[in-house]
C-alpha cells in the first residue's frame, strides 16, 4: 500500500472529484460516514462525546460527523474553534446543515470558552487536518493543550491536530495526543515514524474509494506492507520439490557465552523453510548446537571461543552455499574481523549481516565497499547510527537510511515499531506486524535466521526482507497473544512462525 505526501493526497481528492465524478461535499460526506461507521462499531454505547472542529475541511468533516452521530442518537457537545475569520466552503455548508438539526453548537474564541472535559467522555478532534501549514498557536494551541490534559479518550479525524503529515514538527509544537487516529484510505508518513507514537496512537484506515488510477500511478518511495501484499510474496511449494530445491544456507554465528544466539538463528532458519543448514560455531559451541538443533549440520571453527572462519572439518567454501548469514553472537574479536575481511570479497551472492557483523562494518568502513550487492543488513537504530551519523529527527533518519541503502546497494532493515526496509532503489517498505514484546534478547537472531532461509530459497533480497520482517512480526504477534508481550521470549517467536 502506498504512502503519499500531502500534495499527492490533495491531488488524489481532486482526481476522485473529477473522475468519479463526485461533488467535494459528497466526498466529505463519505469520509464522515466512514468515520462514523468505525466509531459506532467501536463505541456502540452513547458515552458523552465532545467534538472540536476547526474551520477548514477537517472541521467540515467534524461538522458532518457531528450530524451523523446525532442522527444515531449519540449525546454530543459540539464546539467550533474560531481561530480565523475564514471558513472553507464545505465547512460552511456542513455547519449550515448541522444548524438545521441542532442549536447546540458552541464557539471557542477565548481560553475561557474551552469546556471542562471529564474522564468518561470521548473527544473527537477535527480541528486541523492534513492542511496544517504552520504549528498550532493561539486559541488552537490552548484548546489542544486542554484536550491533552483531559483524562478522556481522544480520537483524531484524519490526523492529530498540529501534527505535520510528511515533515518534522518542532520539538515544542503543541499537538493532540490521541488514543486513536482514524484516517482516510492511506496511511500518512508521520504515522510510521517512531517519535510520533504519542501523536498518532493506534491508527485505522477507512476506505473512501479514492481514485484508484491516481493511486496506482502516483510516484512514491514509501510503502506500507499489508497482510495481503506480504502473502503474495510467498513462493508456493512444488509437489515434486526436494530439499535441494530450497537451498543450503551457512550461518556464521556465536562465540563463547553467546552460543544461544547461534541456536536461535539456526532454529529460526530451519523453521523458515531452508533445505539444508550448516552452522559454523566456535568449538565451544559444538555440543550445544548438535544437541539443541539436531536438524542442522555443524562445522566447528578451528578456534575454541570465537569465529575465525577456519574449519576443522573438510567443507565447501562459504561462496558455494546458497547464502551466508553472519553476525548473531559473534563478538568483535580481531580473528573475527580478519574472517570478515577475507570472506566478503569471495562472496558473490547476497548475504545477511546482523549484530556484531554490523558493528565491525561500522568500525572498519572500508568493508562496506566490498559487501556483495543486495545483501541484507539488519541494524537496530543504535547500530544504524554507528554505521551513519546521529540524526535530528525521524525524517533525517529516513533520508539517511535511503541514502545508505542506495550508496552501498544493499537492503537495510531498520528495526523498531513499523520496521523500515530500505532498498537499493531508494524505496522504503514499512512493516505492519510486530509489538513491543519483540524488544527482548534473541529476536534479532531469529530474524537473521528467517532472512537467511529466505535468501537460500531463492527469494530476491527485497522480497526476502519485506516478507521476512512481516512473518517475524506476525510470529511475534502470535507469541504475544499466547504468552503476553511481557512474558514472551525469542524461542516463542520461532515456535509461532508460520508460512501460509
Ligand atoms: N484527503 C481526503 O481525501 C479528504 C480530506 N478531507 C479532509 O480535509 C482535510 C484537509 O482539509 P484542509 O486542506 O481544508 O485543511 P485543514 O482542515 O487541515 O486546515 C484548514 C486550514 O487552516 C489553515 N491552517 C493550517 N495550519 C494552521 C494553523 N496552525 N493555524 C491556523 N490555521 C491553519 C490552512 O489555511 C488550512 O487550509 C483532511 O485532513 C480531511 O480531514 C475529507 O473531507 C475528504 C477527503
Ligand atoms: K484532526
């Protein structure tokens, strides 16, 4: 699903109005109906509601929503924040229609007009929408502050008032902090950026049949992976396939005290459909791995405690495997760095790099230039910062992510809520699965195993990254359902992996 910028959203409204065709007012009515259906399904009881409307089309939506809620017999107090002398045409029209059925519309011009909000109330925020052109000031600011102080449930129409949809706010901007945002058809970039979490809450999409052709043709680097799209990426299995069909992966993982990471990555790799798996661990990990993961072949490293790449047993060179996954638990010993230096130039196919493999790359940047193209890197934000530089805000981070993926021709998976997958072509796919329960030791090792398995099976790197991140997050969601987000551990995520 595409994520469009504000100019594109405006043009999309116009395309819908022209080509459907539909009168602007009817499009607003459709949006309001969509909101009200969502609302009525979630809040079927008539809790007291306060709705705050601005004077533009977001406020117009609010006026129409107020009318539709009154028709459904909700108890409603309606406020218009009169911050300017001008109103949009569609606001005016809906204001008039509302006044035909109720006299109970109050106007907020001074702070003393702002009502007290009680804890059992629901606040609907329709003050400012995607038309925001500058930070909220004056009476808008005071109203937003009052709503944020109130102990009520807050629901924003389209976007929290005061939040820019596709560019950074200043740190001292005053923005509604909603529990829910109900937006129209497509998500906004602001919704998937971590620092905006409190200005978005849970967000929900309401389909208002905007022009499909415009959406299909609109150029954007930003996408949001829906379950349907992720499922389309899944390769079907042929009845006559055999284990050779699904590749032979090599994992270079573990060091003394971190053989658990090797076990987790190996199990996840096997649970993600790899045909054959060989795991190279330092000698100290040999018995652990053979016992904990009997399905994997083990090639013990020549070194007792860390990886050096030298193998005690006769075995093929890493380049002969379908792919290589490297990083979980490996540490940063000089021998391991030397291994990376020797190994990288020999590899021609995309590989997966995680954890200390990334930290070694950050400390020895010349290695970045010899990464096989289309390799997948899986940093969390701190690791990514080490690979690049600190950023002032999420938009700067996003630019830096896109630039990095393009420059080194790699796929970068920046982990977090709405994990971002940046491609060598400059696209970014935000993931839709996962929960805070995944912030626990070992889940990154699991992801490396998953991705290595997908590359070994012949998925191209972008598909492997998008699908792998989705499936990993979904398994995390299932594990959280079963164990709760606090009690779940990385092994639960492996157990919950499903590929159908
Ligand atoms: N995107 C869509 O498909 C649809 C959009 N609709 C609604 O239309 C909204 C956008 O409407 P508008 O473009 O009228 O914009 P808004 O309603 O967000 O803002 C109204 C106007 O206020 C002014 N303004 C901006 N920032 C301000 C500030 N900080 N202080 C004071 N004034 C400020 C601007 O002149 C702006 O045009 C959307 O958020 C959505 O709610 C729906 O009605 C229908 C469909
Ligand atoms: K709003």
